[in-house]
C-alpha cells in the first residue's frame, strides 16, 4: 500500500427503512489491494458498493472520494437475453476498448463460455449468463472493480479462475473490492473488511 488511494470513504452512515445499517464506516482502497467485504445478509454490502460506484445516495451520509474510474458488477447481471454473449460484450460501455471479436472470444473462453459466443443469452443457464457479465473483467480498462457477490452461480473451477483474475488485476496496479459469503483462497491475499450492523467499523 503506497501513494494516494484510488477510492476512499469517510465516516459513512447508511439507513434503510428507518433502520441504521452501519455508521462511522471509513476505509481506503489503494492500487494493488484486493479487499473482501463481509457482513450478514441485510448488513448493507450491496448498498455500500452501489454508493461507492456512484449509483445510489439513498439514506447515505458521509464522504466518498473517487480518484479512479470504477467498474461495478452487481449480483444481478445486466445481460440482454435477445443478444448473444458476443453482442452483449460488444455493446457494453465498460468494454469500449475491446470491440474486436478476438478479444471478446478470449474473454468468453476465460470464463468457460467457449462455443457459446453466438447463442442467445436467454438460452443460457443462470450460471452461464453470470459468466457473460463476468467476462467484462477481461475487457475493461477501469482500474477499480466493485463486485457484488461475483461467485454467485459459479462452479469451483470458475471461482478459481476469477480469483486468479483478481490477483492479475491487482498486480497490474488495479484494485478490487468484492462482497462474498464465500471465503477466498489464502493465495489471493485479500484484506478483510467487515460491516458490523449498527456499529462503527
């Protein structure tokens, strides 16, 4: 950890439905960091990630400073069922630097979708649709990744490939903040960041 943070939050407080989810929550994300955000169901992990990505300010107080562009992937993928995996990635704004078929095919192969490039996404399983969304991790140049439950509907081999991708991204000067109920492989060397309901973190 060195230099200026790529993303930082200061004294965040979040309420939802009249209930305080957490308060006094502060942290900094630096180049090379992989941070595992943990918390019980309903603790506010998704809300926090969306706030950090600039997608939500509902019931939010505190300061978020974004010093680098970020990519947000929610646990509900933004995959268009009428489009093929290739078309979904070709037209997605986060993949603006990789419009060629060769790069897209390589990304789909990396997430285990070789041979499914031109199948309508609506015909894919939930796990395969999830992989279409995750293929963006091989096509974006955004340095900060905010990932909400990226391992949902992914098999163990797919989880291992994702963890390897996180390590590669961090080694290239990027940073990853992900939520997951699943423990990461110790080799990922992820830092732990816990949300404690109603308490100061």
